[in-house]
C-alpha cells in the first residue's frame, strides 16, 4: 500500500541561534536552555531534542513542538502564500 501525507498548513520558524533566539522562545515555550553545553533543547513527545543552528521548529497538529533538519523541511514543506491557503 502507498499513502500520501494529508495536506496541512503548519507553523514553523527557523532557529538561527543568537540571531533570532527571542523570536524562537516566543514561538516555542517548550525550549530549554542548558548552560553546561550552551545549547537549546525542545521538550517533545519523544523526550528532549537538541536544536542545531538552521533547524526548523515545527508546531504539530496537536500543538506539540519538534525540531526538523533543514534538508528534510525543504523536501517536505513549501511556504504558503496568501493565494494558496
């Protein structure tokens, strides 16, 4: 059997470390800073996941957050313009 992913519109932001950390923290309240390694993590349904510069933070259909590597994000999602909604 083959399946197609249902077309849904998601909210996401690209994590660029210091360049946009306040925007990311406003978007995702589930971010945790660890001073021991100077990194941010996201509390996900599968546990804490480390954010790497360039990762996208995605808000899922149930309000959950998770990181996504840029190459996977770009293969899976496209930006929605006002005419395509």
